[in-house]
C-alpha cells in the first residue's frame, strides 16, 4: 500500500505480536484502549519494512504507557491493581507490605544502603501521589523490594524464599 508508513526502527525487534487478548474487568476502558491503539497505528505496516525485523512489544508498551493517550486516571489504577495482584499471588507477601522498621531489624542498614529501602506500601503511596508515567521506575521499585529482602535475609529463610517467589510472580 503506497499510503502505509513503515514502522519506526526503534519499534522493531526479532518477534512480532499479531494479535492477543485484552482481558480485564468491565468498565476499565478496554474499548477505548483498543480504539486508541487502532487510531494511533493507522497506516503503520510492518509488512512494508524490507528487513525481517518485527515489532518490539516492550518498546510499544512503554511508548504507549508514557504517551498522552493514557491519563493518570488509567495509569494509577493499573499500577495499584498490579501491586494488589502481586500481593494476592503469595500468602507470605505480608513481609513486603509495611516499611522495614515494622520488623525491628537494627542491622538492616548495615546491609541495605540507607535510602534504598522500599516496601509495597511505599510503591502504593508513590502511585497515589504521582502521574505513574514512568513504568520502568515502577518495575525497578517492585524488584528492589524483593532484592533488598533477599540481600538481607539468608537464602534458607522464609522471607528470602518468599521474595524469590514474588520476583517470579512479578515477571
């Protein structure tokens, strides 16, 4: 098609997504999301590219997440829902919800650098205060919660094992 645009090179990778499912609860904007994606990508064609590169799903997600198409009213509930799902995914997630000071760990800052402590409650609080545009920062914070727990607790402890499961769940 002579009116098609070639997908920008920064959105191409080695695998393509040719479809998928959009599953969520009623009233959370699936129809609006799909329509905005269709309108946003109207005329773009991966078939028009001469090389064998395809769409990089992660780049598309981040581009869309950080765009003006999503508002804080979409981003914030999505972040909060992800945190809630992560908590509900493991019976021992309670270790990671409150601040570390709750557990009385006097040597914590001998192992974990002061200022890098974080808990799931902090992540929720940050989401409630900010615009949630930086998904990569959210991801980094989630992993830091569990990496800190694994660094502080011995590998044979319940907390360390729970943190490893939570990392697996977060992926």
